């Protein structure tokens, strides 16, 4: 499981939540992927995520553009995404063939872990949800 978010605090909270739900999780700040020092291709190859959780945050247009770039990367092919956002108006634009679930904030813990489990099952790479 790979959690990409702009907030270090949220990354830690989601990592803990997903670890408790039985997923091996690694988090990274979106800014570190977009501007460096992290390389998305290397990160995905190291973690082999069954699902990528990505937060579309403010500014929404830049965050959405960064998501599209990451999702279009060949290394992300076949990996389902679970998107989270507070952008209710733009939410309909955030769905597509590679997005399994879109969670509008605030969401509850059960809803989040259920969405991730569903994405793992639909990912079809042999990974099993807890």
C-alpha cells in the first residue's frame, strides 16, 4: 500500500490505520515526488503497492495534474488508486478507469479501509485484503 498525501501528519495517521487493518504501508509526501527528492518510479518498484491512496488537496488543479502525471507513469499501470479530497465540486472529474474509489472528506475509518480493501480485490494482482 502506498499513501501519497501533502500532510506528514495525515500520512502517519493513514499508515497506522492501514497497518492496523493488515496492510503493509508506506507513505510519501506528494511534494517530495513532484519536486524531489523522491522518484515515483523507484518508490513504486521498491514498495510494489497493491493500491495507491492519493489525496487531491489544495490547490486542487495542481494536485490533480500531479495525480494524472503519476497515474500515467508506466510503473503505475494496473495499480488501482483510491482518491481522497475535500473538493466536492471537482469530484466527478476525478473518476476514471484507474480510480477504484473516490472518498470525499470527511470520511470515517471504516469507509476508508473498506475502500482500500475493495481496491485491492479489484486490483487483480493476487494481493488479498484482510
